[in-house]
C-alpha cells in the first residue's frame, strides 16, 4: 500500500511538472493565455515560485490586474523575490485601489534602492490619490454606443467621424491575448454602427492606433511587422510593431509606405501628428531612451522624416509612455504607467512651451481610474473629447468614452469618499447624511460605486457628516463654510468599520452578457447552514455580507430562467487587505429547443458514473425541474473528437443516461426526460479529428447539457 501511495505521489508531481514546463514554454513564446492555462493546473498541485511569478506576469500582460495581484502575492509567499516582480506587484495593488499595500511594496523597493524612480512615483501616486479622485466632478463621461464585446480603443478624429481600433470581428486569434487580432473601424460618434476600413490597411495581424492629417487624406497607423502575410521576428524572436502610411482614394485606403525608421529589433507605435502634418510623435522602445516605451519625435524636412529624437526625461520615465495625441493648440496628451496616477495607465497632458513641452500633469478622475485609461484625444483644449478605458469591463477589455467638461461649480461644494477602515477600499451604497448644525436640516445620499458622495453647502454654516452601511456607522466629520471664499471645494473622508467581507455579484445573461434583474439569489453558509435571500437590482447586482473563515453556496431563481450554482469562500482571506469577494452568476433564458450547458459537470476519463462534484450541480437541476413542473427536457452529452466516432457515441449515451437516472433517483418523473448522447457530432469549435487544440479547447466540447422540449 505504501508503494502505491509513493507511486501515486510521483505521478501527481510528474503531472504538475509537465504542466509547469508547458506553461514556461508558452510564456517564453509570448502565448500568455495558453501559459495561464498550464500554470494554473500545475500550481494547483505544486508550489513553484518562478511559475507563480510568471503566471502573475501573464495575467498582468493580458489586463487582469486582480488575478495578477493574487499570484504576485502567492509568488512572494512561496519564496520568489525579484525587484521587477515587486514593482509589478505594487502597480497591480495600485491598479486595484489598494494604496496602502502598494505603498508597503514601494517602501521595500526603496529600502534596497533609495533612488528607485518608479517606486518613488508609486509613493507620490498614493499621496495624491484622493486629490485626483476629488477632481471627479470636472467632466461628464459617457460610454459610446458603438462599443462591442471585446476591445475597442484608441479613437482618432476623421472629419466628423472617428476611426478606432477593435478586435471585434477577426477570425484569426492572437496568441498573446487569446482574442482576435485588431483592425481599424470608422463610425459616426452618435451612431451604434461601426464599419471596418476597406482597402489595404486591415491585414492578417494587428492594425490599429492611427492618426490622420488635418485634411483626412493621409493616415499613419500601427501594425505588426509583416510582409506577404509573414511576420518578421527580431533577434529576440519577437514580432515588433511598425508605423505605416496609407492614402485615401474614395472609400478605400491604399497602402503607400512604411516609416523609414522601423526595425524588427524594436517597436514603433501609436503615431500622433501636429495640425501641419510635419511633426510626428510616436511611442518606441528603441535604444537611447529613458526606459520601456518612450515618446519620440520626427519632423518632415525637405521631403523626408528626420532621425527620431527622444522627448527626454521630463516627459519619459523608466516605465512606459504611450498613445500620444497632439491637440490643435500644441498640448501633448499621452498615457503612462509610471508618472504618479491612480493606477494602471493614466492620461497625462503637458502644454506646448518654448518649442517643447511644459510640466506633465495628471488629467484626474473621472477620465483616469485605477485601471488602464489611454488613447485620449481633444480638439478644444480639453473641454471635450474621447478616450478609452477598461475601468468598467468585466472582461478586462477596453471601451471608448466621450468626455465633456461640466459648468463651473457652485459657490460651495463638499465632496467625499467612504472607505473601509481595514483596506481603504472605497465603499458603494453607504447612506451618507449631512446635517446642518445651524438649522437642523438633514440630507442623505448613497455613495456611488467608487465610494463618492457630494453635497452643496450653504454659506456661513456648520455641518456634521456621518454614514451607515449594513447597520454599522462610519466615523463622524465636521466641516464649516464660515470664513471660506468662493469656489472652495471641501473634501472629507469617512471610514467604515465592519469586520465582515462583502460578496459583490452580478446576474448576467450567459448569451448576451446583459444584466438580469429580478433574480432571487440565495446565499447558504455551509458552515452554519444559515440562508439569506436578496433580489438582483436593475443592473443585475446583488450584495451579501460574508462571515470570516466560511464557505458559501450561491444559487439564483427566477421564472423562465436557469441560473448556475456558484461557490464563494472567505477561508484564508485577510480582512486587513481584502474586502470584496467577486462573483458572476450566469443566467440562461429558457427557450424551446435551446441547449443549456450545465457548468462544471465532469466525468472521469472514459467513465460515465456521476462524480460527487457533479452531483451538487445536478441537484440544482433537480430543484429547477421541481419548480417548473410542466417542463420536459432532453438530456444531452457530448465528447471531444479524440477516440473513434463509435466509442464517443457510446460513451456519451451512457453519460446522458447516467444523468437521467440521477435525476430520477432524486424524484424527477421519468416521463419528463429523454437522454441522448451525441458523441463528437456537435462540436462547438474547430477541434475536429486531426486538428491540434489545447486541452481547454477540447474541454469546451466535453459538455453535459439539457434542451427544453416543452415549457
């Protein structure tokens, strides 16, 4: 028996090493989505400091700051230690709104290197965070109607239209992001209909981040370095970005030429032009810069572009300065992940000054957020314009927004934020009360999603501020307008002290990704067996308070829908650094003939018996059938394309029948169900016989589902 255990442990360790080796290979080939899949599987079985750090890097490079933060923390906890990883960890903490934790990591970097510029900038960002958030009243921002699933970003002016970059429709997938390659589209800003540019600009790989001359006839744009559909790699085996030029002929764009200073050994990207079309500013990681991606300038003199020159350390940092735009008045807009900001990429601007540029300033909230904000453009001195951000995306992809400056504020305004005492995370839905101590009058408003609130104040009056959330009061603050001058903005921070965690969730239509209101969500504490119920609001959102060191099961119920079952846990979470547990409850709208996949139903290899982990999911199906007594369904099972057609058909039939027998054993009438296995006959992706696919792609075909026959 002991030998069997040793052999089993050996196989377990061998499998973990194999997954980590595959993850390292994918990571080194810049296939970050594939690397994530392998590292997650390997690290589930084995502690590996380098693999954990590389998994964190993969999440960071694909835009998932929450997962990146988690794995940097794990990497350090199991022995990993590098300056770069600690810097990225601090940046992810800042991007996730955890200023004090980011400060701690920056302090550790400065203890080793007191001149560490990026660590110094992180400390400055922590210090000015509330100031930048306090600027949130200066602009109105609106999400554009033409945004689609996936990434939409980097708008640029094209007469009264916009040209922007999107990965919405491509067939070929990027190994870096796992999504389609990007292309250029045009749209009228008030319209929801965007169309791809036609001609010779949208090729086989990434095209995007463009700028046009003032007359709209010439376009400079970014693309992967390739020719005749073949990508050109440099000595480091990486495909660089290059700048290209196209000319408009009627409705088409005709390729003209490449920028003369492109190279396979570094990237040139994100072009910006002055109104005359003779000054080009772009981002590049060529040698001779300050660090990372810098902003460079080239001028069109005597019919040729001059050798690029760096904009220097006043604009560039050791991090990345990218996505520049030159306003008509000469103001330079760009994004940076190192100049002090709110986290991720922030938008900065500097005014034209003596042939160069003046002080670099953060544009502040609401254009900037803790996530990535970039691609900002304006024609009227920052009174209005457009920008792109992933701040409000569940998929960590970008959308395009418009911004417009609000009218001048009233005489006295009070702005504030409510934060959690333990984590300093801003808290939404806090009932904040302002009491005029002079008159006794009270006003109450809820804090917004980013914990903000505001009030208009009377002249020559004293006030008291307080808040309450989940029956627990915040700290008290007193302010006065006595002796204050016009246009003073008063800023207040309230702290809330609740030892519980908050489960913040959304009910989402699995097919359309739209929120689903009116879903009755039940939360069961599997430790105490206490149950709570709440109904999702108009935005599909729901909230629960979770006890520490507890496990929970979450289910949803609404007439005409089937909701997934989810689990949440506060086991092992640290209340001093974490507040929220995030969760998405997938909802399928019941339609006759529509197949609904039962999530997380797995069978052992070549087996058809119901596993205990699958039984809990099927119990939700039992409950659903009992709630909808007229429902008749076809239970279906599918396999991937590996093994023979005959074997797969037989295996899937046995699995479908096992599912049916389980439901019968739980009291569902036999007459309400049929069971059919379809083998590999209904694949949902390209993974047919002979096609090389990842395990994740094969898994999508190995599914158990039900189809409504009568309702």
